[in-house]
C-alpha cells in the first residue's frame, strides 16, 4: 500500500507532545483561503516553481532539457523560469530532479508504509525520552485513510506514540478506522457559522462538528485549534458560540484549545503553484491580532476551557 506524501519533517515540537516526526499527506477536501500549506491541497503530484532561485536558462537550462513535454516550461525575459503549463505537465518530476538550484520543488511522492517507517524509526530514542512520536498531517490524512491507519497501526505496534491532525471533514466510518490507532487528535474549529465556513473553506462545518462530538464521546484525547483570522472568525459571536459548543456538546473535554494567529505563510507557495493567493493584499496588524487572541484565550478560560495562544 502506498500513500502520496509531500513532506516528512523530523524534530517537530508543536503538533503533539514531545519530539515528533510529522508526515504530511497530499490532498484536502477543504480550500481554506488562509491555508499555510497550499501544496497540500491537490490530491495529485505537482511541481512548485521558485523563480528567484533559478540561475537562468542561459547558464543552466537543465529543466528544459529534461522535460519530455514540448513547451511545458516557460521563462521570463531575464531567462529565469516563470512557471510550468499545468495543463500540459505530466508531473514526471524530471525537471525537479535535474534542477541544481532548488528552483523546482516536487510536491508529492508515492511511499509505502515501510518507506515512511524507515524515516520515523530514525528518531525512536527521541520519542522515548520526550514522550513524542509520529503525527500524520496534511492536507487531510483521512483522504488516504487506509494508508494513514496502517501507518499509525505500525507505529503503535512498535511502541511509537501516534497523533493525527485532521479537519474531521470525513465520513465517521473513515474517521473511526484512523482514530482506532491514534492516541491524540488535533483538529480545528474554524468558525461555528456555517455560512461563513462554507464561504471561506468551501465546505459546511456540520460534518466536522458532528464528528468532533463523536471523538469526545470516545473519550479520545483532543486538541482543538482556532486559526484566528481577522474579520472572519475573531468576533465575539463566533467565540461565544465555539465555547458553548465545547461546553454543551463536547463536555468541555478537549485537553486544551489553541489559538493560532494568522500569518501569511501560504503566499509564496501559492505563487509557486501558479495559483492566486486568496489572502493577497490583506494586511495584518500583528499587535492588535495578538491582543485579540489574549482576550479570546481569557474568554475560554472563564468558561473553564483550557486555552493557550500559539505554543506558549
Ligand atoms: S514535471 Fe515533467 S512534464 Fe512537468 S514540467 Fe517538469 S519535466 Fe516537464
Ligand atoms: S534547472 Fe532550475 S536553475 Fe536550471 S534553468 Fe531550470 S529552474 Fe533554472
């Protein structure tokens, strides 16, 4: 069995306890405008193009020589790569393999569970000393649920702690298959307002909220996150509705809430993928956003819901 993996990051500290290896899977059913990993969204392999790293067609041209498709790679007037024609590109990744400067990045590699495990096992001693393990993230790991479940099951069998970071936008029977092998679930409540949720993520929040309720009924360890986006979900009405949902429907049971202040992390990656960045031009008053995050944290604390801002 193989999964489509776009990154494996060792020594991560923020997605679950202790030192972890994080495995990022490609494909997501949501299209959040603020996504910091837009390279995760498409379920197919893609190339990312970073023109500023290109040393120029005149000096190099390795990508052009290696590409089997006519007129697929374009260049600026200054001879640096401008992009690839995504209609024509067959994602063979030959250009990325040939590029000497990292100007072309391959997003998505088919890997077996055993190949991923070889990476994961390299840090077993760190997991043991820190209480860490593996976190499977994305994208949405439930889109590759058989692969994710098998990866987590193998880790559990070898005594490695497990965590899944998920949108919970999936059928419950799919979620249950994965959760059976996961010690911890990390998930977002982006907004309680379904209309706003649909507008900014492309999907309804009803399935997500229903699944979170079932996670809490399983008494599964759960960390809930709010990606705090000014003007979208930082209003009192939404925060109060979120606290009400946690108290009434989840029995106040997440280990903690975590408020993550929005940062423009997805912009350069969107451009590299030939897409328009949906948050382009939105300026952020970082100080005001942080102040608001602290107020929201205190609001949750006043409802007896543990809450942190960032990774404090
Ligand atoms: S991935 Fe393959 S087809 Fe696409 S631009 Fe690169 S070499 Fe050409
Ligand atoms: S192989 Fe890389 S450095 Fe060379 S021309 Fe192509 S993008 Fe530029």
